[in-house]
């Protein structure tokens, strides 16, 4: 796990991840999620370079993880309930 973490960090910090890498997505929604994740990672990198505090960096990294989570199936239960009730409930 340590080596994986170092590899991910090095790819992001050395510019080895490009928005074009998201082209492997299965569909447009996945591609959009991965593109958002890449943008959040870029924002985190800029925050590190600008010397911002860890809290600001953590916000960007959490957003990147959430974007990837949308692709791999991590679902926010409140959001899911909103979609279900918005699409299927008739007559409140």
C-alpha cells in the first residue's frame, strides 16, 4: 500500500496524469467523473505549490475521491434517495 501511495503521489505531482487519460471511461458520465477528479487533483497540486494549509488541500483531494467514487459505485445514500424519490414518487 505504501508503494501504491507513493506511485499515485509521484504521478500527480510530476504531471504524469493528464485529463486526456480519462478517455478510457466506459461512458460519458464516467469520463466526466474522471475529468472532474483530474481537475480536483490539479487544484490540490496548485494548493500545495501555493503553500496553502492542509485543510484546503484535503478538500480538493476529498472531492477527487468522491468523483472517482461515482465511477466505482460509491454512492451517497442521501443523493440516491433523492434520485429515487424524484424519479418514482407520484403524488405527495
